[in-house]
């Protein structure tokens, strides 16, 4: 199946904002380290002025970002891979949210009329508008975190599919009736194995899910990355920056390059693509 490409979630200003926050810096400190005035830095972050190549280089050094990836984002030429080779069908459910787009995902055997749902999107309207007609049943729902843009469609989903179990992270934000999964927990459903990865940082309670088909003769893995890893960027560290970077490192180190990454915002990518290009994965053992 051909999957339509979504625009990148983050542009240069978002990447710089997240990097400044992630380094525990302020714009005035970055300005003094780079020799770029604070006013010009703010103008660059706000897309009012374009950075020069030299300024991008200085910003990459000051913020520990990969220069080539930063340049690719700045020039709107961030590379994205073709997505193929999964041993099942993947249906991205894209829903408008603010000025961007939120993704939920259905995973299904291509000949089946049922699927497994990851996140429920913004609301009922968005969920049903993007829902594939052939999927008539949901075997299970897995939530990455409890922000409205990712679980706002849950009540509508429950009304249509009241039998579907709903899994998610433990935590104070947990919704009623959601079965908590801990790190490493595996749920087997209809030939799929869904392994839980606890990845706090964006939110205190945040999961990624590794999806495999143990009996498939070959094929790539799928990683539902929620709001931790995006094509060309990472999620905002609304809970804890250090924990977000620890979660990111644990997720990336050891993951196969061929793994298809399905983020909560923006386009699909692969682990190899992000290792090679993502501005935030340019150091040490994270780099390609
Ligand atoms: Fe989000």
C-alpha cells in the first residue's frame, strides 16, 4: 500500500527552541556563545530572518546538534525514506490539530477486517473521517500518552467498539478503564506482539510500542514513537528534559536501522534515516 507523506512536524525555529530547552540554556546564553545577537536569534526562531550557513554552524556547535540535519530542516530538504517491507498493513490516521497534524495508527493483517489501534487522535470527528472503511473491529487500543490530541477520540472509539481493551502507561493522568502496562510488558494479539517501552520525558507517563509479527518469515519492525521521536526532530520536554533524552537514547541504541518509526506527529520515517539525519541524534552512539 502507498502511504501519503505528511509534512514535517518541526521547522527550524521549533528545532532550535527544543534544543535550547534541552540543553538547559537560555536564548541570551546561546546568543553570547554564538556571537549572534539575542534579537537576531529570536528573529531566526520566529522565521522572520534566515540564518546564514555560518550561523547555523555556530548554533549546531552551541546546541550539540548535527549540522547537516539542521541545514536540511532549515532548507526544507529533510530526507525521508520510502516506507515498505512491513509484514502487515499500516494505516496512518491523520487529523488536524492546531496548525499541525496529529497521527493515530491502525495496524492490521492486510486481508483482515480488524486492526490494532495506536492512539485515538483528537476527537470523534477526526477519528472517523480518517478511518479505513475495511476495518470493522478493533482488537485492542494502545495509548502513548494522555494528551487530548492523542486520546481525545477514545470515548467515541469505546462507543463503537465497547469490547476493545485499552492499554496505556500508568500514571496520575491515566484515564478510567485503561489497563496499565509497565516497561517491557508484551501483549500478544492476533499474531502481533506489542512490546511496551516506557519513555517518560515529553509526559511523565509516556509509552512507545514496538510492533512485530513473531511468525512472519521476514519483514521490518514498527515502532510507535508517540511524542518522543519525530522525523527530523523530537517531542517537547514538557515533563523533564533529562528524562526525555534518556528515553530517546534507550530507544535508539540497539534499534535496527530498518525499523519503521511511526510518530505522533509528522511523517513516517525509519530508525536508520533518523540516525543518519536527525539534528538531535548526531552525537556518539546515537549517530549513524
Ligand atoms: Fe502531541
